């Protein structure tokens, strides 16, 4: 997205300076917050960035908590910068509402690629435009996906999904019965080249998505796994 606005949140001055210069040279408009509280205040003041790059380990409030608070009123994509790489840490980040993560130390080309991918995904799932006779609603039992409003409801209750989770659900729902491999899901939703390390990212997102869409008393998962093949919705 040309001239996209990015909010960079990191307590490390050197990282803020380097990443800010890198993003600016790539054509992005960069806002800065040196702590979690300032990031929240920035958003609550009515600023409307297209993406947040959020450090996890900050002294006043960790990035997971910042993400949870921002998710109370905004669904813009959030990319975590983290020195943590345990699966439990990744799960916590996605459960907090994060869309993607980049482990420190990271390469600058990879950062730009991740930013570009998230912005493309946000543009794709954040628009209400549709063409021809394309259906605006997809139903999965008592779950309704409204492609115009970009919402998912179970009955009268709205299910809050990140753009990534919404993208996975929509793709599977529109292709019921088709089994998608981890690589196919990643390349179709992330719009990025699949690497072996991306497998865990996809599985964690699906785990989180399953938890969010599961209804009381559900005995079977809506999103099913065909062992060794991939995921599908019947």
C-alpha cells in the first residue's frame, strides 16, 4: 500500500531509529511510540495507522497486553517484534490478537516483506467491494460470514477475528470439502513464500481460530484436519 502509515512501538531508541529509516526509505509514513501506554494513547486519540509494529518486551507494558487493549477498539494488523521463539510465546501473541511475528534479530528485507504482506492482506480483507454475482454471505450452520461488513457471527453474537483468522476461515468456508495444505493456506492468506518455519505459524492461527468459533456443546471441530494432508471444512 503506497504511503501506508505505520506505528512503530519499541522502547529501544536504536531499533526505533533504524527501523524508522528503513520503513521511510520504503515509502511508508512512520509514527513512533516508545512505550505501550503511548501506543494506546496514540490510537485512542483518533490516529489511524494501517499497521502496528509492536515490540513484545517493554518495561511499562508488554506487547501482548498492548495488543489486547488495542483489539478492544481496532482490528488493524499487528506485527510483533520478539526475541521469544517458544511455541507458548507465539500462541500467546496470536491469542492476544497479533497477526504475525518477526523474531529478533531479523533481516531488513524480511521486515519489509512481512510489512508488505500484512498490508496486502489487510487491504484484501478490509474492503467491502465485490464483483459480479459474488455472494456477500457464507453460512456454516449457525455461523454467518458477512463479506460486505467483514464480520463473523454465531447467531446474534459477533466473533472477533483478526484479518488473518478471517482470511483462513473465509477461504475454507468458500471451498467446503477441499483440503488445503499448510503451504496452500499460507500462500493464499499470507500472500508470501512458504518456508518450513511457516508451518507452525499456520497451525497456531488455526488453533486460535478453532477456539474462537467453537460453540457451547460442540463435539466436533468445524475446521477439520486430514492427517498429513491439511485442513478443511465439510
